[in-house]
C-alpha cells in the first residue's frame, strides 16, 4: 500500500535545531488512541533527519515501516522539506514533490515570517498530503511511463484480438507487400526453429 503519512517544511540552519514552519499529516489508518503518539514520532523523525542532512543534499532514511525523504535546500532561506511515507512510495516522485513544495513555500510565504512560525499560513501542505497519495501525480515522468505501459497493453490486446478472429500471423506475413522475400523467409525459418523447441 502506497501511503504518505506526513509532509513538513522546516527552517534548518546548519548546526542548529530545526523548526517546523508548516506540516500536515494523514493518520487515518491509526486508531484515535494511536494518532497522538504516531504524530509526535513523525515530527521527531522529520526534525532528526533534517538536522542530519547537509544543506544542498537529498536523502531517504528508513525507520521501521516508515521512510523519510528529505531535501535540505539550504541557500538564503535555509529551508528543508520532509515527506514521510511507507516503504513502497517511490523515491523519484517523493523528491519531485519536495522540490515543488519548497518552490511554492518560498513563493507564498515571506522569509520575514520564518522566525515566527505561528504566523505562517500554508494550507497547500494539507492539499499535497491528500493529492499526492498517488505518486504519479507528483512525477510527470512516472505518469508518462505509466501511459506508455498502458499503451503497450492496449497494443498487445489489439494484436491478440486480430489473431482471435481466425487470421493467422503466417498468412498476414505471406500476403504482405511491405515485407521483402528475404524477410518472409527469415520469419518462416525463425517460426520453425521456435516451434521445434516447444517443450510439452
């Protein structure tokens, strides 16, 4: 099961304690009595991993069933973002999402408010937790690959459906004007070799 548990944006000055500026979580799979403890652990996990990730670096850290994907952007803003997922959530979409979150946070939240986290309003982080439970939403390349895979499946089904109507591929090859005589001979030879090697 692919799952995002939490996303956090943190102020992460080097060699100092990090501060959570915005965060959101989805702990719906936990009981009422577990949610508080799980939330605290996830916040602790996020801060710990951020403080141990050098500026300008990305890393993924596993702990029990959780994986924290961290991007400590550093720079003038000294921001980092963490997405905590289950171990099945793919790495590339997680880092695509972290980059997107940091870009939008910098665009929407003035740096002057970083020292007063209670004044920061960034509701987008809750939207990200909900919307990106499906990793293909976070990663255009993955979405394109999935579309290509679906196209392959459709093409495969189309070829099978042609053969199911009683047409044999051998007959199609024989009648084809697009194939040279040499290609037709090659096809027949390859088919005979493949047929002789079938194990019953």
